[in-house]
């Protein structure tokens, strides 16, 4: 005998079927959205990888030039260097989200990073006209990047510290005022480590290499020749000889490159070109961050007749 027909039961069954269908559709849609999200994520990672930042070792010139007429140097030489520094804004695959600068003009017992949200100016030169001490480059700081730098150094077993008062020295504000005149890219500095051991600075560079895939342009600011007491045409052979060695060293595969840079003091004319190596050490950080990238001599010029070069990797 058949069961009596109950309309409420039929209605319930239809509702269950509809709800089941909606749930199934939602599950399909959710899976589809998840798949699209994963695809976008993979695409974003791929885009980040393809937008990897180069690393740069640049000569920052002397004192407050070219913003103050110091009455020294050949204008053609100085203009060539200024033109190169302006051109740096175009070398990155996209606009950097931040700049990390290793300047020759800051040394600390351990690698120290500035953390101010608005770093002041640090006029770390003397004897220049009054207008030299009114130059401004008010780029914002980037405390989050400073924390990321310290985290990467810690992971590599490298001790670090931070400084909330440190300002931009002329190794940063002079060249970057030419590159980014609007001062609209967040910027922090990382100090050299006292003792100026090239191994330490190569290791710092290796630890910081992941920043290149995070939109950070790492800049080493120094000079490939820096002997102030011998600055002038008579030192031209020394500068040429050391610069030629440096070019050969950075052109080597990574292991050989790092080996040569570690023993830089045995290079021809090394101590005549760098009685003290603080202007060369930013190159070590940049070379460490370069990994297997090929070196490019991006600037080949002279200052007061002395050969200086800029090196890019990537």
C-alpha cells in the first residue's frame, strides 16, 4: 500500500535539493576562485622575480658638488658624473619601493640601520660655502625596511643595531638628489662595520640579497679611487692601475670575484689608491648581494684626471 501524500514533505525535499544545488555551486565557485587566486599569486611571484632590482656601486664625487660651485675640477668631468647619476632612475625594471644605501661615510661597531621616519640632513663635510649647509633632500625613512634588514642579518648570524637619530650623509643625499630630485622614494642607510673587513661586508651583502626581489634598490656609495692627500693628475697611473684591477675582479664568476675582493689589498697600487678602504667597502656589500649576476661597468670617467668607475650587477 502506498504512503499518503504529504505536501510538506515534498516541499521539504524540493528545498533540500535546491539548497544542495546551491551548496554545490558555491563549492565549485569557491574552488574556482581559489584556483584563480593561486594563479594570481603565482603570477605575482613571477612578476616580482622578473622585476628583480639591480645592485649599484657608484662614485658620489666630492663634498656638496654639483649643488655648490666649489671652483675645482674640470666641468666636463663633473658633468659626466652628474649625468650618470641622473640616469640611475631609469636602470630599474620598475620604480623601487625603497632604497637601501651603504655609504662610505658611516661606520659603527656592528651593522647599524637608520630607523627615523624622517631622517635629517647630516652635513658631514667642512670648509665649503654657506649654501653647502642648506642643501635638502627630505626623503622619508622606512622603519619597516630597517626591521627587514635586521631580520635578514640576524638570519645570517650577523649582529646589527639601529639608530633613530642618524641623518643622510653626503654619500647618500648628494648622488640621490640627482637620481631622485623629488626625494619621494623611502630611503634608509646601513653602516659599514668598523675594522672594514671585506669578508664581513661580502657576507652582509649576501644576507641582504633577498631585498632585490622585494622592490628594494641597494646602493653602495663610495669611490673607486680615494686618496685625498694624493688627489691630482700625478696619481693618474695609480688610479688607472687599481681601477683596471677592480674591473677584472668584478667581472669574474662569483667565487673568484669574492676571493679577489677579499684580498683587494694585494692588488696593484691598492694602498696608494685606498690608504683607508672605507670608500671601497660599499663595493663589497654590493658584490655580495649580486650573487651570480654579471658585472657591468656603468660609468667610466675621471675626476681631476683620476680614473673612477661605477659597477652595476643585474
